[in-house]
C-alpha cells in the first residue's frame, strides 16, 4: 500500500471527485508536488491560527483562509479540463 503525501491527501479530501486527476498530476509534475506541499503548510497554519488565543489570531486566520482559497482556485485551474 502506498502512502499518499500529506499535501496531496489534503487536496484529495477537499476535491474527492478529482482524486484520480490529482494523483496523476502529482505523479507527473514536480511543480504540482510543490503546490501540494504549500497547500499542506497553509492548511496547518490555518488550523494553528484557528486555535490560537493570540490577539492577532483572527487576522492571521483570515489571511490564511484567503490564501488557501486562492491556492484551491489555482489548483483547479492547473488541472486538465476533464469536466
């Protein structure tokens, strides 16, 4: 059984209908692998700021939420049109 890279797994969880396309893209593109790692880091930061009691936490959470949505849009746009 292969272990799925955490970033790819997170993206697959977000877009379950695109699992096969995402997996293929990951295996064939180093730049997509990098995007997956960045997506995972962003997701982790979002989770951190969601739990933080720091006074800046709401602002940081919002910044990472926007960034995550932008990354999701970029990911979808980078995929071959199969719809």
